[in-house]
C-alpha cells in the first residue's frame, strides 16, 4: 500500500463553517465589545465582566514551583534555538557599482491565540511567544477562552512582556484581534493553532492581517528500519493520537518484524493509524515527501545521512529522539504546517516575526546596468522610469 496523499481532513460542511464564521466576523466588526460579550456567553457559556484579564500578576504568583521551573527551562531552550537562527540585522553586498543589502525589522504588534478545548495549552504560548520576543516584537497580545487562562498562561505572559490578555476564544477572538474593538487592540499578525472555526476565521481575515498559516489536525509519519524499538514506535504514535480522532498517523517500514509487532498492538483499520510495508528506506522517504507531514520521525540507524533527502516536513526527529519532545522542549516549534503545507512553508520561528527591507545605494553604477535598466523600462512602456534613471547617470 502506497499512500500518495493525505485523506481530506476538511469536513463535508466546511463551506457552512466558513459561512457561520463570516457572520461572527461581521458581527464583531459591527458591534465590537458588545458582540464579544454576547458571543462568549453563547459559545463558552461565560458572562464576561471584563474582556481584558485584570489580575495577571496575582494569577501568575499562584503557579507551583515545579511548573515554574519547567517553564523557565523550556523558555530558555526555545529562546536559544530561535536566537541561534536569527539573521543579522544588516547584510550588505556590492556589485556593478551598487551597494545593496537587507535590514531585518520585527513586526510591531502581534496577536497570539492560545486555544482552549478540553485543556489549557501554555506550551502553545511558549512556542508562539518566545520567537516573537527574540525577533524584538514590541507589542504582544494574547487571547484565550476565559476558562483556560490559568497561572501558567499568566506566568508565561509576564515573561514575554505581554501587553494585554483577552478573555475571548474562538472565531470571535481572531476577528477582534484582526480588526480591533473598543478594548481589543488591532494587530499586524495573528498566530496560533485552534479548532476549525478558529482556522476558518484566520483564513477569512488573512486579506486584512497577517497569519501564520492554516493548521489542521496533527500528523506524524514514522520511518523505521529493523534497528528501531517497536515499543517506542507505539508510544510515539499513541502520543500524537492524544490530539484527537482526526490525527493522521503513518508508519513506513521495510522490516517485517516492526510491521507485524506494531500492527498487532494498534487498531490499524481505524481512521488514525496506517501501517505500510515499503521495499526500502529511500521509498519511505519518497512517500513521506509526498505526504509532507507535520512531524516526521526517522527511526533508522543512519538517520543523519538520510536527513538531506527530506524535502517536505514541518519538523524532523532523528533516531531514538521522541517526536513529542519537539512538542515541548527541544527548541523547534510545535506550531507546524499540516495538510501538505510543509511543501511550501515551515513551522513558527523567529522568521515569522521579522520582515525583510531591501535597500540599494549608488552614485556611479556600471554603464551597462544603467543601459539595461533603461532598455527594459522603455520596452515595458515606462518612459519616465527610464528617464529618471538616465538623467542621474549620463
């Protein structure tokens, strides 16, 4: 069995979801805070007395010492990873009499959505917030369902220097940060995972505000040879299955021993698990590149040698490294592209909060460059473009 593409992860009623979310966005744009209070009571069953969370310091002080220590350690690791890949502020060069280069400037105002659901996810705030801090984002705002704002969320917000926390969840939170209300600040970019309504909202506002991407259900592809530990493979698959029944999990192996062991332990006929026999690791890599999974685990003896062959994946773990460690503390992000988007983009990093401004300066460019510019400008019908160049250097 060769899996050439992911099953369609959008529900059949996705068009209706878009229509419903469009109504929410329109209502928030029209009524502002009034709409947010009404929608929170409708969807989260909470009657808000304040859209802005009022006692961040007090709540943060209630964090346990063990959890505080864990957050501090992970915060530092994510910070060091992103700081190590942050590009220099200015890169200069010169050719044909023109000096040129790039300035990296941070986005000024970012909104982070921290989803709720059945649990609270402080790890998501770390993953989205720390790269923004490294990039130098001046204003960070956080929105999360009111029942999910806990001491961990508050403590991380203080470490990040978050300006305000909003007690708003769902599509209405995305709309509020995209367009602003009487209380909620309008941001330049919105990042963070969430359910189908949150993702639909991000899609619909993306023409007016930057977004990180449209993240769908979790995906993991494991490539394993005979040296892999089958018990660890099962743990890794079950770990990602904790994200829900829409999770997409694949094992590709050229080992009958691995295939048979894992097949017996998992419900391989379910909608979650796919166990596939391949002829070689190269074939497995080819299949994985077609799938372009969110998480790719190379549980093979020479994983580092095969790493350059990986073309499409959100994040890769090598050898016995558990994919779950990327979800928490390795340094790379757990907000990653899904549904094949890894073919064109990567996960959240410091780069998502930086914009490149290119510059050029010259007083005496090469004549051939001036002539080439004038010829092409005139060919395109832009006479004044050609004249504005020619008058300076002739």
